[in-house]
């Protein structure tokens, strides 16, 4: 989402490269480019001007240390100001009440129902009992969509398909939740247009009568600055508690994420990418600022790994690595673990410096498919004992997987090299780092 903005900001900072000190002239030139980059990213003009004026003022007011270049100092100041612009610190969702009611609001097509499922998954991972409530009584497929998501994540859905009174459904659902020990109730409401008075009255009535602990406004990031304006209109009527930005993996300029907090004065609480129920992140302004500036987000990457990787599986794999018995079955299980962490390109962008390297590359979960196809075309014996795979077996594996002999040979070579590296690194306790050498881009094509 921020690829283009990151590129333009990086280009702006390069105007200070090789400069020995900060002056009003060179800072003015750089700040002008930063402002232009923000406006191109669909950040509100007044917001872009305000933040860049602050950056300029801060830069001219600081002395450049011998160990820090002017460019590095300006990156740091820009990171600080972007962090402040997006809220400064993360703000948690309110969870109080018996049951705790969370009301989901937003425009048509913003991704409310999908987000409701993701939020239920998020709370369930914390060990909380959740009830999803289908209160979108207008969109024909909404109730079925929520039921399907509920079955997928193992969360009960309360619905009354024949009932056309959203408040009545929600009230009965809350009574049901109290009776059945569901401490968290997520109410998925109908998508509406801000100008639709009847629909706005309905969501207002729901909030007034349900007295939710948290009212979230879900906004489609791809609508850009329109999303900010809509959020402002909704907040004037609904006084919501926080914003959820969806579709951050889309082809969008990102201005909504940067300026919505400043304009609406309500915190961004979650960001969502993709359709997978696990693809939901708590919003950290400082981490987002780092990613926009190409500095990566190692903390989030580690947190995702901790959430996704099975501790017992990790111990089993480490034991096999120590004994030099790591095989294709083990590698396949590691691929599955990595895929659980989320979008591959998004994950790689969290590694400092990697964002620039992968700009423009087509990297997604499908990148693993050639490797998986080749491994799944092997017999159990071949996966367990890769050394038995000779020329004729490679040809059969290539035919069975629909890949070329060259791709099979590349995978075999890289796997052998990886095992050698694991053996060498064993003594240093870092063998699993060798898995990185078998990333999809090293396959020599999809």
C-alpha cells in the first residue's frame, strides 16, 4: 500500500545525501519533496502542510551530531512526526460489560462482515467467548456470509433471517449471550451511506439502546481521502470510539491511514489485509511510520511468528536439525507455518531494507506453490530420504508436479546446500536461519 510513498520519501531524503550540515535551503528543498509525496499519497493538503512545516522547524532547530548525517536526522524527525500524526501510541479496544458489546458500523462494501469475523478470531485467540450477531437485514447474502465465517472460525452466530428489526435482533442476541456465557458480542450492522437518513437513524438507535463498550467505524482504505471525509460525517452522528482500516493490501495511495486520525481525532485500532481470518493487526503508529520510511517492523514480525509457530513443532524440527535429519516433510511443515503468518510480501516488508528490494515484485502465497507441488509429487520415501532421488525419479517428480526438470534440480541443489549450512550452523544454534535460502524467489521462476 505504501510502496509508492516510501519510494518518493526515500528519493526526497537523498537530496541531503553527502551534505555536511542542515541549512534552511537544503531542508526547504527536501521538505517540499516530502510534502509533495504526502499529497500524492492522498493525504489532506492542510495535514501535509502542517506536518512538513513541523518537520522543517524541528530540523532547523536541531544540531547534527558528527555520527549522524543530515539525511538520517531528517528521516528520524519525519518518523517522529508521522507517528504523532497517526496517533502516537496504540490504543486498545474497550472490553467491558457483561456481556461486552462491540458495534460495527461503516459504509456499504467497506468489509464490515469480514472484519467482524477477524475480530472474533482475534478475541478467541485470547481465550474469550464470542458471539457474532447478524444485524445486516438488507443485504441478501450478509447473514449467510457471517454464518459461513462463524463455522470457519468456530464461533457461534446469532441470526433471525425473518426478523427485519435490527434492534430487536441485537437485544435478543445480548439476552442469549448472557444466558449462555458469551462475554463478548460483536454486532455486524448493515452497510449504509452517510446521506441515508433512515439507515443512519438505525445505527444511532442501535448505539443508544445497546450502549456498546466499543463502537468501531470500518473504512475501506482504497477509497482514499473520501474515507477520511466519510469518517468525519459518521463521527459527527455516531461519536464512534475507533477506526478500522481494511484492504491495506490493495492498490491504494495510503493517505487515509496517515491522515484519518488527525482529521477525525479518533484512534485507528485495527488494520486489516486480505480475506484470511488471521489477517488482522492491532495498529501501532510508530511501527507503521517505520514501515512507510522503509525501516521495517521487526517487532511485529516476531510477534506474528510467536503467534503462528507451534512450540512443540519447533522443538521437533530443532531436534531433527541437530541430528542432520531435516527432510522435505519437515520443510513442507515449515512452509505451512510461514503461510499462517500472513501475506508473504507484507511479511518481507517488515524486514529492514527489504521493502526497497521487493518493490514491484509479484510475491504472494502462490509463490510457494511450485515448491509445494514438487514436494507433494515425491513418494513418502523420497520426502523422508532425499538422497534416494536420482535422475529418473526427478523426471517423474517433474512430470507429476507440472514443473520443469530444471526447477526440480534447483530445489534439490538448494535443499542440499541448506542442509550443509544447517550442519555448519548447528554448533552456533542458528540452523533454522538457513531456511531463508529456500524462499520462493530463489526457485528461478514460478
